[in-house]
C-alpha cells in the first residue's frame, strides 16, 4: 500500500506544490485518479480509453484502489458504477464513442439516482461508419442527461478537471456525476506538460453520510428505484414529484458552477477580451483556436479566444458577456453537428454573427489554417495562412 | 430588501425552481430570506415572526432527527422540542419515510415528500419548519409546497441550505436551533404574545405501538426472517 497522506480538498486542488511532468492525456487522467483516493474502478475496454483503464488497473495492483474489475460490457459497467457509488464508495470509469452509447441508458439514469461518480469520456467516432479516431459527436448525447460535463483542452486540463471532478461530484448541493471529456488520441495518446500535485497526497475519503439522500437504503428511493422500478410508477407519488425531481437534477447541475469557479478558475477562459472577432471553442479545438489567435496576432489582427471548459452547466451568462462587443464569432469543432455552435447561438442575442465552423469529423485533424481562413473572411482581409491540400 | 424572489405560493401548476430564477445558496455564516442572501439574525427574526403569527405552525422533523442514529442527534432532537415548546400552538408532524405509503397517509400523523401538500392543506398549515430531512427530499417537498399552497416554509439545514424555502439557515446543529429559539422568544416578547412554554401535543393519530402483540405476519415480505420457508427448517450453516 503506497504511503499517501490525506490532505484537505481545497489544499490539494488550490495550494499544494506542483511538479512538472511530460505525460500523455491517458496518464494524466490516471495520475488524477491516483491522487483522488478512489475506492473502486470498473473497466470495459474500447479504444482510445483503454489505456486510461489499463493505467488505473496498474494503480489497483500498486494498492491505490481497493477494488477493480472488468465488467461484461459498458451497460454492465455503468450499472455497477451506480451500485458501487450507492454503496458509499468513490468510483471511476472511462469510455469512448460507441461505448458511451452502449452504457448511456445507465449513464442517463445516474443524475436522477443522485450518483456521485466521475466518468472519463475519451472521444471517438460513433459508428457507422466505424473508426477509432477522434470525433466528439458523442458529447451531444450527454448534453441532455443532467450530467456535469467538462471538456479538457490538453493534458493539464485532463489532470485538473479529473481531480476536481471528484470533489465537485460529492458536494452535498451537487451530488450528481461529472464527465471529463477530451479528444481521443489527440490528447490521450499525445504528450504534454502537466503540473501535478505530489503523489503522496490524496483527497479525503468519501463520506457517504455527507449526502442529500439516504445512504444505500434499498427500501427508500432513490436507491430503491434501481431494485424496484415500479415504485416510480406508484399512484401514490404525485406526478409533480417526478417533475420536481427532474428539476432538482438540473438545479444540482447549475449549483456546480460555483465549484467550477473555485477549483477550475471558471467555466471559460478569454484571451484578448477587447477583440472584434472571437474564436469560441472547447476541448482540443480550443488548442487549435489558441494557435490561430496567436498566428492572427502575429499578423496584427485583433482576434480573441473564448475557451469553454464547462459544457454543462453551460456558462451562458459568461459567454454573452465575453461576446457582447464581438462582430464575428467562429466556432471550430470536431463533430459534424456543431453542438457547441448551437449552445453558443442560443446564449447570445445576435447569433447571426456566428460562423458555424470550421468543422472536422470522422477523425480528421483540424488544421489551424482552416480557422485562419474564417478569420480572414470575417475581417475581410487577404491573409497569409492557407490550407495545403 | 430588494425583490423578494421566493415567497409563499401557490406559485402554480409547474413551479419554476428557485435555482433557475438565480437564487444561490448562502456562504457560511449567512442565510437565505425570500431568495436573497442576508445575515442569519435577519432571517431568524423573519422565520420567528412567521411561526408566531401564521396559523397552525408546525415542525416537520425528518429521519435524521427522528432516530438516534449517531452521537449528536439526541441533543438536536431535544433542541427541536425546546423550540416547539416556545411556539404557541405549535404541532410536530414527522416525515418518517420517503417512500410512497399505501393506501394513503394519515395527513394528521405524517407528511410525505411524494405529496407534502396533502398534509399542509388538510391541516391548514401556514408556517412550517423542515429539520432533519435529507436535502434532496427537502428540496422536492419545499418546491411542491411553494407550488401548491400558501405555506411559509423555513428550512433548518445541517449542510448548505435550501433555495426553495422562504427562510433557509445553514450549518444548523443543536446549538443553532437553541439560538433560533432565543431569537424567537425575543420576537415573541416584542410582538406582545404571551405564552408559557409547553411541549406540543402528542400527535393524536399515531397508533400506540404494542410490540408484544406483534405477529410474524406483520413482517410482511420479511416474514421469512423469523419463519423459515419449507425446506429451510434445518439449515444451520450459511455461506
């Protein structure tokens, strides 16, 4: 059993000294699990998340976790995660693309069951056609589940968001699962610098009595619901309780925002707030957007970046404020549907200034030059950067 | 106070949740009053005024104070009884169970989070205090009460509080309940209400429990814990 001392959550997340390492996104996620005092991890393999769960399995072998096993498939994994969490332990799992969809019936029920858990979502194309390459269309399926959804730009974000996710998920006024998403391969299998807290420090253990619902009482909802679904169809529960229960899930989702401010510095990051043209992006596309803003500034163009870290709760107020003087908004994404574009357009009063794209999908990379072309078009200039085909 | 966001209802068929209206939970040391963050003293005084001036004031204790499940609970329950003694004509109606009850609850004996309005409306309760109820169920109940009744709700929460209540105090333990009791006595004197402290009446509808008369069949589904099934009579070792 490795020597780790329990430290205060705020100390670990905000004040503890950090050491820089050069690691992959998958390693970063596993390193966060190592420091999170996780009791149990349940795995089912699917590229590109398998490496995360391999590394978490290594943590189990080293004594950082109490239990770890491979479930039968993702539906079983996610159902078992709910059961374990309800039993009072801190849990972690990860999945990708079609695996997410295979387990989504259970995942979508987690918030209503008030299950604190952390789910790594390492994105991958959803078939058909099949590919193992990155594409984050799967996040669109999570948007309406009630789950808190954080989108990591790089390896550092993966570490910070995963570690904070355990704390946020278990707050009494939140107590719903948190998904930490990032692009498969582009982040999970590429190395980047990560400032990490010491590995001999860990979060306090989960206190299952510090909860808004009774601890694992299988006679009483919400735990009862998993063993006795018809209780929810009881004629002795008014329809209004179903409605206010759903409201409570979304209220809990919104309450997480203050912890996102506290532990992650807020739901958005703005570069060059006085800009006229903004690139708005999340995840790996934010890294490309950041590079595009750098090229643009080198060419003397007044372009800014709004990186969105929290997809749910969506920072509508913050996005509106950041874009209030914008003349054009460009939203690069790694999916065909443009789910982020739709969220941003719904949040701002003048959605006509938004360019839907550029978008790449099916595993294609997002060249910075594609974003630059949109920037030049928005500013009406002939620029230097071109996509070479 | 600026706009009161969370006021006694009825708010309507489908109530807008307080969180959606922008109400945030108070930081440590503060309280919520009508959805605004205020000092604890101000919130306590308003809560006291409601319990002293509105009809049929009632305290709804939940499972976390109804059973002596950990060390400090008995003291908290005692503090609640002391508070109830200081409120004229106060009743105590427990919320012992979050499950739907069959065929119907007795609304004079209990309140149930699946339909709290039944108890509120039957007893014409216009001011109530929730204490010792798990936060999830407190939020559901408080929202339904605000939707369908004109009851003034007060939440004494051991954690962060409840946006749906007209008054919400946080981090409430036995000492804080006694502090609230002192504020209530002060407000009572200021309002000129005369009252000799006395415990609330016993709930008239709760059936007397006669454990000696308990029949194994009363165990229902769990009967087989004490009466073995056919073929299981001689089992002595289990895995």
